[in-house]
C-alpha cells in the first residue's frame, strides 16, 4: 500500500507515524513518553531499527525524526522481504521516496495554525533550467501542544538536485536537516502486580508530565544516486546515504503505587542511544531479455549499511514527588544531565542479491529471488571492551512464488520465503539495555488474489502465516533475549481508487492472530502477543463533487478494538506492555478546510491519552564591493530604485551637474566636484569609518580564513577593540572574549538585521549567540560603534557600544557556493549555500546555507596522552582521551519585494554546538603536570579510584591538591533558534517605515564532573 503525496498534503500529516495510519496491518509502538522515537509493527512483528526502512532504496532509520515536508510518498510492502532486500525482520519494508525537482518551476508558501497556538509555515519550491534542477523545502512550527504549558518546536530544511550529466546518465543529490523539541507532554505510567488500573485519564491534563521532561532531537541526512541506462533493457543504479541523529531524552515516569490512582513521579536522562550514525549503500543492475517464449526480468545487486550507536557514560535522575490521577500537579525542578559518551554498538550488514521474474506465456509468472547476507554485530561496555558479538557469513535467504493472471484485471499468487535478520536492540530497563541481540531466522507462507475494477479501483485479499523468534525481558533473569517463538496468522483486505467519479477510497481491514510458542516463561506460553489488535480497519474517504470545483470533503475512519495482553499475567508489568487492556479513546477533529477525522486507533498522535498512559529588523548594508572593487550590479541595493527609496537623502552621493562656462575657467558661478573611491588593504580594510564607528564588509572578511569568527576580523580593523579565543576558529564560547574600549561582550549591544540579540556572555539565555547563529560567509557587513549606544539601537546593554551584524541578501542569480576545509587534530569545516536567484516576476528569491565545523581541541595530541599517565597508580591510564568542539548551523533568508516601494524579509536560523571542553588550569597545575588538556575521560574507573583517594586525603605527595583539582569531563551544549519577519516600506520620499517581528531562544546546558 502507498500513502501518496496528495494524501500527505490533504490530511496535513506531520510524521511517519501518521503516514502509515491508513494501513490496517501496521501499528505504531511508542518508545517512551515522547512523540519522536517510535517503532513500527507490521503483521504483528516489530520492525528492525535499520533494516526495515529505506529512503529512496537505501537503508535509513525511521525511529528518528523525519519531516513529511521532504517526502513525496510512502510505500509499505507487507510481510517478509529478506530475499528481495537482504537480511531484515519479517515486519515488511517501509520505503520513503523524497521529493524531486519538477520540470516546470513553481513556488508554494503555506501558513497553518494548530488549535493550541502553534503556527506553522512551510515553503516548497522547484526551479532551474537545462541540465540542473533544484527542489527546496522549508518548514518551521513552534508553540503549545495539546497539554497546557507544553511546548513544541520543529524546523526542517531539505534540498534536492537533479543533474543530467548525459543523455542517459543522471545524478540525484539530496540533503536535509530536521530539528525538533518537545516538552511538557504526559509521561510513562508504570505499575506493579497487584495494582488495579483505573480508567484511562485525559492526556491533555497538565501534571502527568513536567516542563523538565521532554526530548530534543535532530536528524541530518544526505543521499546520492547515480542512474545510467545502457539501453532500453539494461539499467544501472548506484547510491549512498549518510544519516546522523543526536538526541537528548528526559523521560517522566509515573509509578502507580495504590488502587486509588496515586503515583510517584521522577525524571531521568535516558542513558541508552543518545546518538547514532549510519552509512548505507546500494548498487543494482537490472536487465530484461527473452529466451524463447520466456521473458526474463533479471536483477543483480548489493546493498548494506554500517550503523553505530553511542550512549552517555553517566546520567542523572531526579525524584519529583507524589501525585494523583485525579489531581496532578505541575512541579518545577532541574533537568537531569548527561555526561560523557562511549561507543555502545556497531551493526554492519551487506547483501548480495540475485533474482529472476519469468513471464511464461500470457497467464503464468514464476519468481525466484535470493540473497546472501554478511552481518557483524558488536556490543561494547563503558570500558570500551567488547561484551558480545554475533556474525553471519553468506547467510542464505530464498523466496519463490508463482502467479496466475488469466486476465489483465485479475491475478492469483502464492509465495514462500525465509529470511535472516540482524539482532534487535535490548530495551531500556533490562540488565543488557542497549545491546544488540544475535542474528535470527524467520519464515513465511502467503497466498492471495488481486482485482482491478474498470481501471479505477483495486481490491486485494490475502492470507499468511509467519514465524520468528520473539524477544522480551525475562521476568526472572531481567535479560532481554529471544525467549520464545512468535507465530502470526492473518487475513488482509486492501482497496484503493475511485468508488465513483466523486468518491475516492484508501484503506482496508486486517484480522491477525499472533501468539507465543515455546516461551521460556511457562505462564505466558501459548498466549497472544501484546499490543497487536485482532481486528483493525483503516479507511480514508474523499468526496469531491463536480459542482464544487476545487473543494473536497474527507473523513478518516480508523478502528481497532480493545486487545488483551499476553504478558499481563507476568511480573513484567513495569514494561507497560499491557497497553491495550482498556478501550481506546474516541476523538473527533474538524478544521477549517472541511477535513473531519473520526478515529479509534493506535496512532499516538490521535490517541495520546491511551498510548502514553499505558507506556510503554533587517538593516540595509552599504553597497558590497565585488572582487574587482566595483559595485555588484546584481545587488538591488546598488540600483537606482533602491537608492531612491531606501537610502536617506543625506547619505546619497551628491548629484553632479554640468555648468556651461562663459568666459573661461575663471568665470563666475560655483562648480561642483565629486570624488568616488574605495580603500582596500591586505589585512585592514575599513570600508566605512566615521568618528568612532567602524564598518567592515565581505572584502575584509574574505582576507581571513573562511569560518574565522567575524569579531576577530572586526577587532583587527578597529582601534580600541580586542578579541581572544581558545581555539583557532574562535568557536569555544567559554574561551572567547571581545572588548571595546575596555568593555566586555556583556556590556555591549548586539543586533542582527535590526533584531536585538541580547547579552552575549557565556551561557546567557537572554538571546541568540551571534557567533553561533550567523554563518560567517553570510555576513554582508559588521560594524562597531564605540561609546554609549544611540536611542535607535534596539538593545538594553549599550554601556560600551554596539556591534551590528548585517547579513547578505539572496543573490539575483542562481548559484551554489561550497567550501571544504581540513586541519590538524581531526579538524574540518563544511559550508554550503544555495542561492535560488529571482524565481518570478515579483522578485522572490532566497538562500539556504548549512555549516558543520568540528575539531578535537588538542585532546588527541601526544601531550594530552601524558595526562592519562596520572591515572596509572589508580588502575587506569590505558585509554585515549577525547574532547571535541562541534558546530552545526543553518541560515535561511527569503526576500519578497512589494512592488517598487518595499519588501518583506523572512529569516530562520538554527545552531547547535556540543562541546567536551578543556578544564581550567592554574599556574601550580601547569608547573606540576606540564602542558595538557587535563580531561581524564573516558577512563572512568581510574578517575573513580583517584576520586576515592582524594576524598580520603591519600593523593600522592608530588602532586598534592593539584591532582585532586583535575576533572573527569567538562560538557556543554548550546542550541540557538532565531526567527524573524521584517517589513520595510518607503511611504514617501521622506518617510520610511521598518517593522520586525522576531523570536529567539538559546538553550544552554553545562555539566562538570
């Protein structure tokens, strides 16, 4: 089945969970108390995190955020497909197709508003001519969710490029960044053996979650595919994908301790799987040929992936207090922290695929598909020791099938297959949480019929039986392992198409009987599997009457009855797997577009109560000089219309008039003389200087290495200014200092395009950090005004002066700017900017840029290794130290001229900077230990023993208190958001207005151990 682009847009779907909501054989399994991390269940089997989901044919994880704005459509293949795709769980295959550039350019901007004060804006545009075409998508949403006091923030950027290298060769490039944050949603409810569960409460009631609970997560993804047609019957496809997803999850747990609905509430920084990265690949060769009366469709290829999981070394957990379901309370408190990081698991998988689909005459087809898989699983502990591993070399997965099609509109089929799958990750709460289980085998038998009625609506009916090992946490050993055999049998009915010329339908009905055999726990042997409904039906109806051209009415009807749990009789209720014991809540929503939704479903977006309860101002820059010291004619600020309407009269160049001379050069009358010049120096290029104000532009900034902190360039051009930093690029916010006439950055006023940025001190949360939020290549000019700031400057910290950032406007011409730098200590910097050029007659244009910067802060040097020798007396000193500074930023700017008298400017910026900083060092420590960073992570055992000696005053005499002043780890995370909308209008030649609406936020977290 497929969820098309029309369904995604018409139903305003926001997540992958919602995109599979119209498929009755698929359920969503919430993981924790947030809407970000979910698992997919297909035909009663849980999908693997990596092998059962793909983006454009390449392995990718859907348990991390994925924005629907970058998706064209989603397809699901039910049942086992290991022989087709390689080793995987029998939970089918979920594949997402990304949007691609269109033949004709278009521009689409949407504004939406959720009922709980959560506005959403999105942009979808395609442009380009000839061999290069580009698709760009942007989305931003922030505001309150369905719980009063809760908060959400979502932001996505994606770009898709098609390059026609030759007539039969095309290169497809895709890149995206999706960030999201949720807080204040209901937490998990857990309970013991003898607790009688009350009726499910309303999830919209504040108090079941707290503001300190929630999740921050992001996903970066890049895809490349090369397609070549050797002929009409021979095709080659090559591809690769990279995906990275860090997350910070703070889970609220409500533990019911009596039958009156009283509970104890706590918040924990989830210690498993804080960050993972994934590389996947594919290469396919497809051919069609005849051998006599048989038409062969051959395929030969390979695909695979490498996935790595990192988890924190330490985490915090805080008790919040007691509450009641009848009267929950909102309680303020600290948010638990993470500390350190270690590599927990690696999963590697590669497959060789071969198959042939043979058409034998008009009525029969026979299919044979085979794969050989190589799998390597490794788990490590916090001491970087391999605790378990599993391997498979050339594991065979076959599938065969036959189809009888006596007519074009009817076919009947039968298939059999076996598959191997990579082990799944042990769940949180088990003794082996986070570890990957060994490789397993599964098997399937399936038969069915398909019918297409009048080429407008299809009907599918099938039956199946499937088996695979079943994993759960043993209530006795508390280990997550394969503790039984799951056998699922079922019948599916699916339909899609047009019932009439005015009514369309999508959906189906599924009956499923999943049960557990040969369980290691006799109490649940032969019981039904938890969390899977026996009956489920999902239908989407769309009514589009002819007499209302362009208007449609639709209704989604999703139903699943209450389901008993196989494991409700065990002592493992704290896993909250009996989440289907009570009836589902019923919700009805109607919005202004006549979309009605009547739902009884396992979809967490539509039944949050059920799922969570059972847990589981732009200031104009001076004209910008080009590389030839002349004005850029493509910049509208250098044109006559701009100067007429936007440059104050006193700032315009004097108009020179020719005077007719009478009687020679000394004749009477005044003569106007004018001089135009531009001063340029190798290092110090002051494009504008007026009394105590200095302005530098791109010409100066480009004399410094790309990525250099712009304040460093400003300080080099401004008397009375100084800048210092602890790293080459000026990224370390803690070590950065900027002084102007002796005043530091906390006493200066900062603005960007007219938006006040607030206090720029380290760790301040009064506004966005300019050094993080603005990518250096996007700065048009930077000025410093020394002395107390003027009244028109929008800042409250103007004692020592003002620093004003002005960003570049999008170029009138299409262009791509890419820069890649490499340096010592594993340093690298990647920058890319896409300028759309003018998209239409109204002058719409935008740019989107991305930056990733990383370095190791000298912690991998030989000097740094010597500091680990300090731990040798305490059983340590054998591990390599770590520490890094990473910066990721996204800048987006859209300019929309309004006739010839004004313009609107939309800016959206995001930055994320995690650091494992270096500790403070005094003169005594430097004398005692010499040069070094003095971070003792990740040698936790050695450091723990040292801490014990220091506590008991048993530190070595040669070091004294200096050794006890050393730290294990210094961790900080700074995340910055800035959105702004500015309107500039020239009301008359002497009246100009500028209005700006903006929002900004800086999240700062710091932990020293």
